[in-house]
């Protein structure tokens, strides 16, 4: 058994998949609230990196996370098509994940789970719960709670330049 | 709703008691099944205890007598000194029945009726002493008595308990959120419909507008509670405090029925209690000192609440010694809150404001009442946190007034939307004093650097400027060199917030930010604008704290002194052109809004023109007479100034706002107003071109 299986009794799951860069990621379908087309994004000045901005989901203001930043992937090029949005629920709060493309829903089982190869997990291996071998590609299972966690560092805007420098 | 003329306290007591009695019935029955349950006994005890307490307070003596002995019995049971027998259950149940009857009688005619409770009291007392119950009277008679008291149900009248229901506050919050959504959607539809006047859509939008407005009001009302909920606890506080401090206090309350949002009521509780304590402890003098000063020995503390301009005003006034600004300044200097020179240079009003400085205290000794370092600064912080303001006025020897202004609700607030670096932000209107635009030439000239921070001299008063783009670390700046800033007030300080553009004033629906953004502290929430995009709401208090230097007052001594001498004789005037290029000056203190209204908002009633404005109908005044001069605005838009004097408002049509100027209070010149329409105390100055 892999190291990941010690965290969960079973890795049989149904995953919503999406692409980021050229990789396939998945989140547990139970955590997913809905999937949306690109939404106008309002940036939040002084926000920690990884926080992409705010979107309006039918009158609710959601925080949008840029997963590229979180997973250590290169930033989305400015001319890229509008990102898609996967809305997940974490601790009762709805959070929007910005992704490149939506895949589909796949059933995965313990049988084809394996430890993700190092080069694929990037600098943040703890965000990946495990990898599933699908036909011809590898599905990286994302730990949603960790992926949307923002360090609550004290941010002090308005410090004079001299102090920063 | 009811014709019995019961006052609110009794109403509430009845509702509460009815609910409690239902619970009591269930508990007593359950108690028979498990006579040893302390929990059930404690619950029953609490219920009876509550009824006893309130009935004593409301002087329902029979009710009090019955519940009093009942409570004793229950206390014995609860403490295990007696154990529950069926005889005891019987008297308890008949006690509940009697309480019910008394309550019914109170509800019917406000009195306890002529029911005789002596028998029951004796019966309970007998059980208490362990005497067998048979000795008093046969049970049958009790039954008979019950029937006599029972009010005959001649008509099916709703009882107080049936006419109202308790609703979970969360549900009300959810409703309020939905109404907020509806208001936004309505705004969007109204915008669409505005492009096709006369269409079916426009008619439907009009109806939607009405319904949404009424719904909004209705849901707001469900959340409103009279301020008396807070005040009702204060007489006791004042009494106890007066006794502790050796002062006699008469407490007067005016406007108990003034309502405000329930959540705000909670937030106002502590600041208000603090102000009341302060007034009794510091404000009022000891009786001997009062008599020596020629005042009655008992001080008067007046609480006043009223609605004004979409806000609730709460005043705490005492007729005590008043606050000596010099003493406040002295204490502030002693505590190192400002320098002696700065304090001496301040106007008396500004010295008084030092009372709000963090850490300020005048108490020389610690009492348990006040002087523990938690002072007026905390009061102000709490009030500003809910979008309110606080001001203090004091006349030496005559008394002090603290005035809180609190928004009616937190969910929907008026705000100014501005643009900075291509993003839109909302600034709560309550913080906005005025907007200033300087063209490139003046922007360069009327600028000073004080300690490295940019300062603008606004009508001679230095105002520190904070560049929003720089503060948020986003690139910006207007390429044309114009300088535009909003003068904001928070934390007792004024500053100019430099922005790129001013977009609109609108009612915004406040959405909470994700907890993960709370630590930023710069934004108090978010809102959704008419086009569906999210805009952040600036936290002006936080901005003032972080972006401004720590010195409480920026002005230099000389300037402040100069201002002190000038201030009383000068008045701010709004200059506007009216028909025929004439200029009028309107005292700025009376101007509540400057607006652009659609021409369709004007209606003719009789021989007068009126305007529908914010749910009210106000008379429209055209100072230019009939010779309407060509305006820069398209003819279907009306530029107006909303002028308020006392409780009355009038809308004045103007061609163009020219400037705001300072002038001597006694401006010579003729009053040129078509005074017949105007409220008598409205004064206008028509200034000649000299200005």
C-alpha cells in the first residue's frame, strides 16, 4: 500500500477532473459544488499570492484561488483563454478554483493508485494525495483543504518603501 | 394590533410566559415518569422563578404569591429535601393552571381579576410543611373555582401568543440576504428597462421596483427592535451607580420606541452602557456641589433616541458640570498623548476631542466604575465599526451631550463608488465629507510636504493625502495630472483619499469577506455592483489607522490658532448657478445631498412642482424663476441640491455647482428667495459676483 492510503481507509472515489498546464488533476466529487465558465474576476490588492480575486456566484462573493500558483506551475500566460471555475466546499465555505480546462467525472479505485512521481508533484507534494493511473495518463488527486489554505501571515500594507527596501 | 392597551413589557411577559408554561406542562408530565430527574426539576424551577420575578416587577401580586410558594416547593424538590409524590405533582399542576388563568385574565383586561389564590397558596404551603393536604379543602372545590375563573370563549380572539411567532434570527438574516439580491437584480432590470421607456418591460420594472422596495422595508421591519430593549436595563445600572458614587440621578428616556436593527442593538449595548456610566460617574456632580452651583440636588440624565436622515441618533445628556477642554488637554499632555504646544494651539472643540484619543483617561483614581484604561476611544472604535459616528458637546457648568449616529441597518448602506487603477471600490458614505477635484495646475501648487507626507491646504486647513493606488500597491495615477480626492473622516481624523475617478453614489448590499481575507484588514466587505461584478468596500477606519502618521492631530500650532479665531465667524457656503447666470450661496451645513435626478421625477401637484426623492415627496424650488437658463446637462436630467432645515427638506434645482467657499457669517445683501414656498427658517444668500 502506498503512503497515501494511511490517511484514508480507502481511495475508491469518484473524481471531478480538470487540467492545469498539461497535467490532469482531480478532486473528490463530494467536495465539488459546481463547475462554471469563466467569471469576471475582481482582484484583491495586498492579498497573499495564490489568491486570484473575487467572483460573483449568483450574488454570493467567492474567493478564487489560482491553482497554478499553489502547485508551483508556471503562471497562466496573459493571452490564455479565460480560466474555468471549479467551486468546492471547504469547511462550509465555497471557494472557486481557477483551472484551464474541465475534464469529466471518473471513478477511480485503490487498485490503480500509486505514489505520484516526484517531478509531477512540483514543490508542493503535500497538496497531492496520490496518483491514479488512467488510460494513457496519470490523475493527480488534489488535497482540496490544503490547496486552498492560505498562510495567515500578518500583512501590513502601507509600509513606506524605505522599510520594505 | 390589540385593543387592550397593554404596554409592551406586559405583552412580552405574556408571550414569554405562555411559551414557558407549555414547556412547564411537558416537564411536569415527564417528571412523573422520572421523578428523580434534577434536570427537569431545575427547568421547572427556572420557569416559575422567571414568572415570579417578572410578575413582582409588574406588580401582579397574586401571580407573585402563587409562584413564590411554588418556587419554594420546587427549590426543596430540586435540592432533594422533598421527593416528588403524586400529591405534590397535583399541587404543582394546579399551580400551573392557576398561573395560566391569571395570565389569561391579565391578557383580557390587564388585571388579575377577582380570582382567589389564597387556597392554593395555603395548599402549597401545606405540602411544603409535609402536612397532608386533605385538611384544607376538598379537591372538587378547586375544580369548581377553575371553571369560574376560566374566561368564557365568547369570541375566538387571537391571544398574544398566537398573534406572534418566534423566528430564528438566521432565517431573518437569510431573508435579508435574499432581499439584497432582489434589490441588485432590480437595479439591473431597471437599467435595462430605462433604455426602452414606455415598453411593457418598463411597466413591469416599475412594479418590480415598488414590490422590491416594500419587501425590503418589510424584512427590515422584522429585524427591528425598539431601543427600549437596551434602555430597560439602564435604570438599574444608573440607580446602582448613583448609590455607589453618592449621587442622585433622575433618568429620563425619550424615544424608547425608536427602532433599529437587532444586530446593531447588540453592538450599541456596551458603548451606550459605557457612556451612561461615564455620565453618572464623571458628568454629574455630587449633590452638595450641585446645590452650591444653584442646581437641583438630583442630576438629570436624559437618553434620547430618534430617526434622522436614515440614521438613528442616540443621545446621552447630563446636566452636570460639563467638561473643561483645558483639563482634557492637560490630562492628554500628562499622559503623553500630545505635546503641550499642540494642545495649547488647539481650539476648545478640538481639545474636547482628545477625550477619544487611545489610552486617554481623566480618572485620577481607579474606581470599579471607570478609569480602567478602557475609555472613549473604545466607544468610538465600536461605534465606527458598525458604520456609526460619535460626537461630544459640552458646556462648562451646564452639562455634556454624547451623540451617537448609527445606521438603520448594516446589510444595505449608501456608498460612494470610486475607481482606482481600473478597479472599483466602495467607500461608505458615512465616512465621506466631500469630494475635491484640482486641475493639473492647482494640483501642483496647492501641495505641501509635511514630514514626507503630502498635505493639501483645503480652504486653509491642511489635509493629509493618502494615495489609494500607492497604499494598495497597485500602479495608477491619472495621466492628465488632475488630482481628485475624497475627504474622509474616521477615527476622529480627516484625510484625503486620492482616487482616479468618482463613479456613483448608490445603495450597496454588504457581503462578508471570506475569513481568509479578514486578516488583510483593509477591506470591510465586498459588494456586487449593478453590472454583476464584485467591488471591495474600503475599511476607512483601518485605512486611517494604517496610512496616516501616528500623531493624533496633524495641524500645526499656528494654523490651528488662526482657525480658532476665525472659525466662529465663518460659514461654509455652496455656490451654485441658477437660471440666468445668477449665483446663489447655500449654507453647506443645510445641504444634505447633491444629486442628478431624471426629469421624470418631477411632478406637478396643484401649482407646485414636487419631486419623489428617497421615498418622500419634496417641494421643488426653481430659484432661477421661469427663465430657465440652458444647462450643461441634457434636458432630461435635473441637477439639484437637497436642502434640509430642521425636519423639512426642499429640493432646489440648480444649473451648476460652482464651488464651496468660506464667508463671513453675516453676509450683507438681500435675501432673494421666492420665500413663499420655502420654510421660514431657510436662509439663502445671494452673493454678488464679488465672490
